[in-house]
C-alpha cells in the first residue's frame, strides 16, 4: 500500500502505463514516502556524469535530508513522479512551485521549476519525454501554467527534451546555465509531437511482437497434440527464421531436445541461456502468473497468451485478466490476448506463424486484425482459397501480417493501426472488430491511416448493446448507425459481412483506385451484363450500357474489348462478366487475355478491373496467379462468383477514392465575428454552479455526458411552425441533477428556454420566441404582442413532437380563431395547466429539420442532422459527424440523409436555403466545441425556407465536461 504524503491524498488518477520509444512499457506514478529505498537504489545506478548534470556539482550520494525531501510531497506545490519497470525506478521528475523571484511559493503563483533524472541504462528510450507530458498535465491540473528549467549547456539530451516538446518557450543563458521557460498550454505543435511519438512507440511495440529473433513456446506438451505443441509445429513448418525453444516444467531433467521437431527443450525459461524476444503462453490460466514473472525476469519483450479462462469466463476471469496485464506491463512487456489465436508475419526474413493456423499464408499486401479466433481462421482460409499466389510470388489475397487478439486486454486494433500506418509491406488494412475501446482515438488513427491506405472494417456485436464478455472496454450509448457515420467521416470502409471484407480487400490490394463512378461492363452474357448493370445502379454507380460480346466470344474478343474500355475516357472502371463456354474454351487463355489488356491499358490513369464469373473456378485461379507462374509484374485481377459482390467492392473503392480526394484538401472551421465566446463561458459558469456544487465530493475526474437531446415541446411533421421551448421568462437553471436531454444521470442542469435562447444568441443562433398561454385572455395578449397569424400548441412532455394527436393549431389569424382553438385543445387534450400551452408567431413555410449535438463519454461531441417527423425517426434517417465539423462536413451531413432531395427541390418544389442550414450546423458545432459543458443541444424544428431559416424551439443541458483523454499525456488503457 502506498502511503499519502504530507498534505493531499495519493492521486491515483496520475498513475499511467506508457509505451516507450523502443516499444517497451513503463509505469508512471507519483512518488510517495514508501519510495525512499527505491530512490536510493535508483540514484546509486546513475552515473556520476548524469548526477553532475542534475545537481551542477559532484553529488555521489543522496543525504537523508535529500531522500526525505524527494519522497515527501503535498501533490500541489511540490510533486514528484517516477517511471518504473518492475519495482525499480528508471527515471524521476519533480516540480516545485515558485514565485517571481524563484522562491518556493503556493497558489496563486503559476510557475514551477522542473528537473529530471534518468538512469543511464534507460536514456534514449523516450522516458524523459513521456515524464514531461505527464508532469505538465499534473501541473496544469494544479493551476501551474509555466515551467522553468535550468540546464548545463553540455546536457544536450535534456535541452533537446524541452525544445522538441512543442510548447511555446523562451530561452536565455546566464552564469553558464541555459534557462528554459515554456508555457504548458497544449499547442497544435505539442499535440502533433505527442501523437507522432505515440505512433512511433506503439508501432515499435507491435513490431517487436511480429518480428522476434527468438520464440519460446511455454506449455509445449511432450506428446503430439495440444495447443502449445501445435503452435511449435506451425512455427517450424512455416519456416521461422529465428530460434525456437520448447518449455514445459514437466519435461524430464535429462531431456535436451524435443523430438521429432529437434528443438531445444527446457523445464523453465531460466534454463535458456540466450535472450528470448517473444513467449507464446499455452498453460492453464492459474499457472500464467508464474510464467509471466519468469518471462519478466528473463527480459522477454512480449507475450502471446493463448490460454483461456479470463474475462470471457466471468468476474473471476476479469480479475485474472486485469492482473495479467498489470503484471506484464510492470515488466515492460506487451500482451496479445489472452484467449488469442496468435500472430503471423509472412516477411521473408521472419516467416513467423505463432498461431493455431495450420499453414503460413503466402505473402501479400493485406494486414489483418481480428478480435475472434474463429473469424480469423475463416478469413485466412477464405483468402487462401481465393488465390494466395505462388510461394515465390505474392498473391492477390496474400497476407503481410495477421493478429488475432482474443480478449485484446492490451494490444488492440489501435496499436495495429499505428503499426500499419507506415508499414511498407501493407497496402490495405482489414479489421474484424467486436468492440472499440477508445472510439475517439480509433477514429483519429483510422482517419490518418485511411489518408494513405484503405482501412476496411466489419463491426460485430452491432445490436447486442454491449461488448463481448471478454472485452473490458468503456460503455458507449452511440447507436450503430452513428458509429457507421463516424467511421465514414474518418474514411473507414465499413462493410457488413466477413465475405464483403475479403471482397473489398482483394480489390483494393490489387487494383488502382477509380477516378469516378462510371463503370464499363462487357462480357459474353447479356443477362449477366444486365444483372451487373442493375447492381451498379443499386450501389450508386453510373454504369454504361453493357457491351455484349455474345456467347461466341473468344479470349481475343475479351482482350480487345477490355483494352478499348480501359482507354475510353467515358469510364473509370471496368467489370468483365463471363459464363462457361458451350464448346471448347480455355479459362486460362481468357485469364491471360484479360491480364494482358489490363497490363497495357495505355496512357492516362490506370483503371480498376474486376471479373464476374459463373462457375468458372479455373478462371478465378488463373486471374489470381495460381496454377502457373505469370511473368513478373503481371497485374492480378480479382474475380467474384456474383455480380453483386464485385460491384459492391467496386462501389466501396469509388467512395473511398472520393474521400481520399476530399481529405487531401481538408475543409476548415469558419470564424464568425459575431460569436461571443467569452460571454457564453461566463453564462455557463453561472448556470452550471448548482450542478458543480451538487457533484462536489464525487472525486477528481468526475465527468458527465449526455446522449442525443430529447428535450423540447414541439410537435412534428411538415407545416408545424411552433416552438419547442418551455415556458419563457424563467431565468436561471430550471433542472436538477440528472435531468435533461438524453435522460443522462450524470450531474447537470437542463436550462430554461430563456437561458437556452441567450446562450444560443451568443453564437448567432436566434430562436423564435414563444409566450405562455395559461388562459384564453393571456393567449390573446401574447398573440397581439407577437403579431397574428400565430400558432397555439401544448408543451407538456407527453405531447412534445406529437402533431399526430391533433394538439397543434396553425395559421390562427385573429382573436376569434385563437379563442376557438384554445377551447378545442382544452376540451380535447385536458386542462390548460396540464398542457402548458404556448403561443408563437408563424414562421415562413419550408422543410422541418432537426439539429442536435450531444457528448458521448467515449466518442466525444457528435453533431446530428435529419428531417423532423416520425418517418425519419422510424427509418433512422439521421446523419452524424464528430465535432468540430468543417464547412465541407456540414455540407456532407445535409446531403447524406436519404430524404435530402426534399431540401433541393423534389417533385418541383422550390429548393430551400441549405447555405443557411450549413451555417447553423457550423455555429452549433462551434458552441459545443468551445464549451464542452454543453453536453446536449436540441434544435427542433428548424424550418428551412427558400430564403433563411427559423429555429422554432431549443433545449440545452449543461454538465461538468467529460475529460478529454485525447488531449492529455500519452497513456495505455488503464486496468
């Protein structure tokens, strides 16, 4: 147990596991009074030169007073952090708050002096850079805005740590010492530096797992069979280029080699006299802790844990899984698994098959990650059957690397994205995911990777509402449709089935990206050509009329027609269709003709080619390059047994190519001169004070979030023109903790209509006022104040958005009509006090839409848009985007819903003012991005007319903002 220091309790939330530059891991944590002996031992291992750089004088040992000072902190004005591996310190950092004269001080002084010391054996691993990120975050939390450091000029490594961090800084030289001062507020450059270091470190950690120089299989049985012996056999059969060791505590004392494999046999890892880079663990779960400890002591770099009995088996297994990750990380090791299927690397210099796959796939350009062993083996088998190519020649569906992570307690899809981002052997990333532990980071990494190579994803467990039992991930309430939109915005190609994953993968790996949606179709079957034509229309492509070569077409006819289509400027891609010949015909001759035509497509950009064949398996094999070795550099062509599959893969390539083109010139978040950010911040501080007071005592890091806003009191449907606002004229927060849009139970307040309207007005969003009408006379006065014609409607929660109940009266042109409508509503729906009737001036007619923004704790702020009304809700016809949205994002949101034609003049109607609608989306996005306390905003309806728009109602909810983990220091998921 760690003891608290002098003043404040031990800040557990400062603990973090980090990946270092070389791919190893370390833990960063606050230094406590219990660390005295660790500090002394650490200091003894530091060289005299490093000690001199730290203290500017010879300092061979720490005095008792030094040890006390460096281990006793108040965690506010004096803080020390240590980086540890195992139970030993490898580096320390501390800050002391100082005043303008450089003397010890307390708040409100906002400057601190910072100093580092890194053990020589661990210098160059990026430990100091990671510590700087974490000590800076701690300092910001404690109200410190600036660091000062004094460094000897010869200490170039430490000067580089500070200058490379990306903070705004000032440098001076006085009395032989370099003084550096830098602000701690994150900048675009500091975030870019941090994320660049994160990518390189995490990629390196995966590379160590995928390219080991030696592998020990722990749990290799003495007799054939069993998981461990199977993996050992697969390693050897795959031609692993490194050294292999078999380990089993049950081996006889005199056993030196395991036969017939002929590999060294050991009773324990300690008996191996050389380094072991990767350990494959295949022992019962209860024996794994002892194995991990032995691996840590031996210096193993990573673990592939095949053993089951972890989180997938219940609460006891979840605890065992947490202990596994903590234990491995304490020794600087990363873990694939537990309950993993294994890893594969087909690189010629590695040839690693540390998996349960019976064969090493042939090399290719596909990187494959799965969270399911069953799906993994199915994908590997399916890709192999589709034509993995010759052993000497990478095939159309070959694999570069494969990871099946099981419960993915440590290494996840995010880590593989980091690795594949700049892996020269991987052109296409394929992922089967059942959970996304950090959606915000995943979309960030996927967007960056998709900018250079396709990322294709199948998401399992879409409708269960929870992650698989073995996956310890944060819960998220994001609907699956929203996840799809966010992935699409990040450039991810999301498909529905594993078959579609492989279909898209082989096309993207073997063909150039299409320049547009125009598709030429040719073949020897008119019917198959028409089926392909229809499939193109279904997928939103623009097919040209099929070119029927007739059933008498010979391979030369195919070659000539394909060459013509590839040089035709009217097409961007070609689909070749083929049925078996009635008479003699050679599938291999046809494959040769197709490849030759594709190879010599002439000037201009290359075009993708796909082949649809019916029951001509020999053709598919020949096109893929199996069954005979084509000339080097020959272009391989993907073949599909159904037109729909080929066209769907091609359509995904078209959409991805368009996204790539747009991403190359990213949109921008516009600035608006009339936005009053400071005024809104002041309003929010006042309005949120009751909620923050109610949540006091919940502990540091307490945060709130909200689902999509559901507040508001308007009816739905075209023609409804009245307010969603609650009673006007009520100032201040009107809700209680847990109330508000989304029914979120975190601390927060639902704002009154007046407060909501005032906040929106700060961002240039005006809400049409609605006045309460508790009786007929008040209703008439309100209408006279607003000006006829008006609308009368209830605001009671059970009647919101329910125009189908007849509770809305529109176009009331005078007092008699208003009194008559008032009497009808109260007679039909209930007493006035039950209805909460309001009067609102009529707005120009147009299309009713809905704009919402909400914060999901895992994904962040999400902006949503759709048309108002029950049909859109029933169809789920809503578009979503991550905040902040750019001008291009806003335009895409409006156009991506299925009912978008209603905005652009459907059936002869006048187009509405979509430019005004885009501006509204951008302003709401700015509001929630600038003020994360705005956890839910709901504008409904927004009536978009031919010129301008009217926001008829609004509701909003404030809560303490969720922590922005993507802006903080690097860290691995906590356990």
